[in-house]
């Protein structure tokens, strides 16, 4: 799987997991919402370990841009609030940062 695909699936799981807790805590929904929330967050944590980079911190940093864009897609698709111009600009900047982190040239260790 490519890094972008893994990051995208990871973001969906993280957002869904956090959203389940949001519904429980903020909307006074049943505690049963926490079960799929925990399952999604476990899947998120596992998938993030599958990124092909040399250091965990680099995977987390690169993931951040994909998470931002996925959050804006969730905002629009699941919550019905269309991202505005500034959301779109910010998301594009974050994706650019992700691409630089993932594909920027690295010095060869001697």
C-alpha cells in the first residue's frame, strides 16, 4: 500500500474514533458509542505503524497534513458544513508539507 493510501485510511479511522467519543461526550449519546470509537482508534494506531519511513516522528509529521484534509472532508461530508476558502488554502498547505516530508531528498548516513 502507498503511504498516501495508508495515511488516508488512518485518518478516517482516527476521525471516526474521535467523533464517536465526541457524540458520547458532547451529545449525551449512549456509552456504547465508545466501543466503535476504541476499535477505530486501535486501527488508526496500528496503521500508522505501517508507513515506510525510518523514524516514527517523520511518519506522524507527514500524517498531519493528510489528517487536516480528511478532517475538512469529514466536516463537509458527515457534518454538512462546507469548508470555506481559508479551510481549503490551509488544507493545501498541509498536504504540500506532507509531500515535502515524505518525498524530500534525505542525506545518506555514512
